């Protein structure tokens, strides 16, 4: 369902600021895979997601989603395959529009637009049912402006919008990092529920080692633009943070030094 094949990316080549972000990365995901991605700053985690989404062109290699080679497709043409939630709760929604209007935009993505009432009674009833999944009371606030919601409520709504059309691939870029611990847990629980319900292939970047081990069926750890640890299934379920760090040090030949990740153990 997703193949990243020998993808390389260098920013500012030939300058003093040259940075090798991805170094011949390979990754294959099957239907139903929920992969957590962890690594230090500059490991290539977000660059990998941006390559999948088409934010930047690859220097070489290819990216295939659901059997379609999307390597040469611009970002807007890849959007029909993808759902994405960013770290910033302010990204992904229109703050000045109502909750139901935001959901309508997500539901009609890729469809032809018609001159008709903005939201029908049937659609409004569907949105109420969808919002009940979040258990945040938003189904009673359909006409509230999204800008008035808390960070957690807005991030949960963004997640719902990103998965409304059941994308081929869901990309989560540290989508709980900007939330307080209690709210982050709530959003992560909602994430697991939605992913399981729709059997979505998911790639989730996180800086929390405990979450990386607990969530999903596969874990990859990145270092200097490469995947240096890849564990799945029963091995992942039994993994401890100490064992994960040992695996990283053995594979990369260096100690794990990300303060942000280590403080989130």
C-alpha cells in the first residue's frame, strides 16, 4: 500500500548549509499497518512525511501509494490519497468557519461543487453522529466557530476531517506534541479508535518513546536520514524503552541524544 524506494533528499546542495535529510531510505507498508516513527532532531522523520505528501520533490528514488507511482505528482494531486494532521492545532482547519462548515469542506474534497444550500439536514445529522465519536460534546456545537475551540478539540476535529474520506494513507506529524498530557492522551485514544475502525494505514511521528512502543503494530527509528531500527508484531509489544535505546545504539553506532525524546520517556 506504500512503498518508499531508495529515496534521497538533500537541502541546499553545494552550499555551506548543505544537509542530507534522507539517505537512500526504503520502507514498505501493508494494509492495516500502523507505524510509529521516532528519532532525534534532524533524523529525517518530518522530511520523510513531506516526501510522501509531495511537499518537496525527491532527488532520486520513487514513492508508490496503493499501486500508483506518485513520485512526479505535485502535492495537490496526491491529496486524494492522503489524510494529514500536523503538530500545530491551528493547522488543518478554517478558524473563522463553523464546525459543520469545516466538516463539509472535508467531506466534499475532490467532488464537484454545485449551487445549492451549503449544508443539508441529512449532512448535518451525519456530522453529529461523526462528532459523537470524539466524546467532546462538539456534536452540540455544530455552528460554533472552530477558532473558539481548545487546542485538543481542534486537533480532534482535524483528525476527524483528515479521515472523513478514508484516505489510502494517514500521516500524523507529532499531532499530540503541542497538547498537555491529558489532552494528548485523549487525542491519541481517538486516533487509535478511528484508525482501527477504518483499518487505515498510518504513519505517526512521535517524540514519546512510551507511545511509540504502545501504539500501532510497527515501530521504526530514524538516524541521519536512514531507518536504523524496525520492529513489529510480538517483538514490538514486548519491547522496553531500554531495549529500544540499545537497539538504536547497536544499529547506528551512536548514543541517542535527543533531549525532547528522552524527557518524554
